[in-house]
């Protein structure tokens, strides 16, 4: 099963290549059948009985070649094509071309080197050129080595060098260099040029496809952290949709009084304000190994612990929260010099089990975290806003982080919306 982007691109390319190659095989077989039929008519007119026998075998070979192309075309679909089939079709093609070449010099009165004059030699060269349409170097090496070895054995088995040319051999040379065979040679050369052009086009298409996928991946990385973007590319989508249960630290942050603030700002100024807020949140979170799951208006959901235990995740989340609060203080100093009102944010932090994965429908998927841990972090952020706290940390997250109490209010039980029992919370005003 193809899992990576490269596997999927190569698999699609293989299917398209086999469909194209199968069409080329059937076209070439039709050309050979037509050309050999003309040669057979000429051989009968010249009275070359032995040559008529060989040409009939070549006609049969052209029919077999067409059948190989037809069967190849049938299987050249993503559902039917298997990697071993490509090797099998190539092997059948090599053996058939080699047999046709042997038939060309089967008459013992004909020097085997005369096979170089046969258009079938160009068919062998065409078989090698066809490999450029695929991106399988091992198959190319196998096909080339086997074909050259068989052709060499056939061409050199009885060269008859230095032997006077027999009348039959001379007549055969006249035949194979007559008009129809020369037309076939020109067509073969044109086919080779076409194949090279197609190989260039296919290579360019693959490069463009990779470039588009890379650009999409880069765009995705702007919204997802690298580790998540990699999983979205290399992990089976079904696994991502099934989700994975793990332990996380979850941080919710929100701007207090944003609705009133937005009313005093225009749309452009509101967008600029949110851009600054999101920028400082992203920096604070990413600095400690977390990532922003999503921004919702003036709120942010951050997750920690995809690659660490709960203790390390809770420590990182707490440090990120403190960095975010410090960043807001620095931002307010700048705003005060501009005569702007200070910004206040509220942060809720909780740690525990959660489900992470891709949710959505066939049209749109979103990687996110779900579960009671996420809900409690959101409720803590809401409680922080209601109680004018800057930070509300659940005792669970505080204990996991080994929190130094310091300026935090200890032992305060808070009733959260949706929870039956009060939750022990440490708060920072």
C-alpha cells in the first residue's frame, strides 16, 4: 500500500505509463502487420519461398504483439495493475521481439548479420526507448540487458563473414531495403523521437505535480506545526480520522473585553489587533514546544505534549502561559506610548487524557484535540475572565508541572459550567 506522497505519485505515473505503452504497442503491431504484409506480397512476386515462410511468422508475431498491448491496456488501471505485471509484459515483449529477429535470419543461407538490415532491430531499440516513459531503473536495466544479450546471440550466431553472398541473401537484401521497409524505418525513428518527447513531457508533468504538492505542503505548514503536517502527509488518512488517545496539556487564551474593544475599532484596526495578539501567542507557545490548534476570533487553543509525557507538557504549557502574559505586558507598554488602552487576557490551563485526530467530512478535515480535558481548559479560561484572573491552572496540571505556588492563590475550588463537582484551581491575578 502506498503511504507517502512519493509512492502515490509514482503509482499514478506507473498506471498512466502502462496505458500509454499499451497503446504504443498496439500501434506498432499494426504498423508491423501492414509493413510485413506488403513485404510478403513482394516476396511472393520475387519467388522467395523461404522468405515467405519467415514473413508469415513475422505476421503472426505482429498479431501476438498486438495482443500483448491489448491485455496490457486492459490491466492498465489503478484497480487491476500490479507491479509484477509490468515486468511480465516487458519480458513477453523482449522474448517476442527476439523471436521475430531470429525468424528473420532463420534461413541458413542468410548470414545472421543481415538481421541488422531488418526493421525489427529498430523495434528492439524502440522497446528500450519505451522504458523512458517509466520511472523504474531496475526494470529498465533488466529489459535492456536481456534484450541486448538475446539480440547479440541471434545476430552473431552465424555471421558468415568472408563467405560469398548467396543469390538468396542478395535478393533478401534487395527486399529489406525496398520502399516499404524504408518507410517502416522512418516511422520507427519518428516513433523513437515521439517517445523521447513523451518522456520529457511526463518528467515535466511529474516535476510540476511535485512542485504543486510541495507548495500545498508549505501552505499547510503555515497553519500546522511541522510534526502534524508530516503526519498528514505520510500517515494513512483513515488512521488520522480514527484518532489517537494520549495525555496532553491544553491552554485556552482569550482577550478580555474584546467585544467592547472591537466596537471602538474599525475592521482594519481590529484585524491588525488580532494579528498582533495571535503573533505573540504563537511565539510564546512555539517557544516551549507547543502548537496552536486553532484561533477562534480573539481566542486561541494551544496543545502541548504530542512528543512528551504529561509532566513535561504541563511544564511547557505553564511556561508558555507565563511568557504570553509577559508579552502582553510588553505590548501594553508600547500601546501606552501610543495612547491606546491596555490589553487584558485570560488563560485557562488543564492537563489530562484527550483524543487527537482529523475530524470533518469528505470536503474538509481539521486536525484537533477533543475530550473532557479540552472542555475543562476552556471552562477555566471562562472562569478566569469572570473572576478577573490572568491565569487559572487546574490542580491536576499544576501537580504534573511541579508548580511552585509563589503568587498563585492556593486551594480555591471553582465550580465550572458543565461539571458537577468544584475543581481545585490555582489562580494568578
